[in-house]
C-alpha cells in the first residue's frame, strides 16, 4: 500500500483498560509513541483528526505462534474495521510489551509502555513492507 506524504500510519496496542497509540508518516516511516486512549470512540476521533491512511493493530498471539485473540479483542477489531475510514491490518504483537519495558524501564507507567509497544510493532510493519 502506498500512502501520500500527507497521510500517516497509526499503531494500535489494544488492551481492555487502555489503548496505546503510535504514529508514523509516509515520508520518514519512523514510528513514535503518540498517546493513550480509553475506547473505540476516542480511537476513531484520532484516526479522523490525524489523517490516518492505515491502521496497524497488534494481534495477540501465543508464544508458539497460534492466535490468542479473546472475544473482546475480536469484537473491538470488528467494530474498528466497521467504523474506520482507514484500512486496518493486524500484526503479531508478541513480546512488544517486554521490548517496551526494556526501552522504557518503568513498568509503573503503563500508558507509556502501551504507546511504546504500539511504536515497536508499527515500526516492524513499516520495515517489513514496501511503502
């Protein structure tokens, strides 16, 4: 998928309590922690306000590789796809929170951890596809 230079990518680290977000633009292709939101309505507002051209959401996986999607995640994903004007792709999020802890160093600040985890797998996505 090719995006124009005015569009952005959004990384989404979904959680039942909070949703960590990261942003990257099509020009630099560098993912950076952005903010944390609490619900789908707030996420859709970010997608609209930030001119998001592609949403990359971390998909829960078991360490052995199988899906670990919960009914809550699947419901959220279905609703996100239905309400978002931007396409939504899933990416393996295994170990992104552990990597975020290693970078952030403070497990008490969960919001920062979620934003960094979102940046990690958004960057992985950007590095793996030709955009």
